[in-house]
C-alpha cells in the first residue's frame, strides 16, 4: 500500500520531467499539415487520430473593469498521428474540419463565459459551461466521425466542411 501511494505521489513529478507537451493553437491563417502529427502511428488503429483540448483563461484587467476572458483551442501534436497509408489531403481535410469544429465550440464557450459577468459564483458556473461545452463537442465530434465514415465519405466530408466554415464565420471571436 505504501508503494502504491508513493508511486501515485511521485508519478506526476516523474512524468512531467520526461514528457514535453507539444501543442498547436487553432489559427484562421494556418491549416494543418502532415508534419503537425508527431506521434508514432498506432498499429491496428484507423488512419489518424487527432487529440485536442479547449479551455479558457481569466485575467484581471483593472480594479474597476471586468476581467478579460480568453478561450483557446489546441491540438496535442505529440499525441496526434497519421498512418503511412493515410498521409494524404483527404486525411488532412478531415482533421482540419475536426479542428475547426473544436474552434466553433471554443468560441461558443467564450461567449457564454463573457455573458456570465464577474461575481462570486463565476468559477462554479464557468466550470459547468466548460463541462457542458465539452459534452456537446464530444457528441458533435462523434456525429461528424459517424456521418463522414471517419473521413471516407468525401461527399459528407465536403458538406461538413461547408457547414463548419459557415459556423466559424457566424461565430466571431
């Protein structure tokens, strides 16, 4: 039991010393490239895997004004991968649409957080918004993957690409 406790206690310290987190923030001016996928391919799994995170930061501005709330959407390049057989434009388009979808939800979350205003319940309400946003995003990502056949259905992929581009346009930063 003591060993288990010691292992659990020290593992975050050991892990942080060994692993470098390599991320890429979403950008309207930069598309994903095959070189952004740094993780080795996972044998027996599909053509690619895209790991992402959304979050937010709250920064105080001054005593008399509301804090600045900034949301972010990023890709974990060191966890994301593309197999050798899937290193093509369709795989890049599929993952770019996924990244854009994550950005749409990030912007929606930011708008909800800004609408909260600053009060003593902000942290609790913000956590709820973040949780619900991640839940809604997860459901939509699953729908995207199912409807596009994991990127194999080119027609469905093009439909999603247009839809997400419009949603990005309709949901400004």
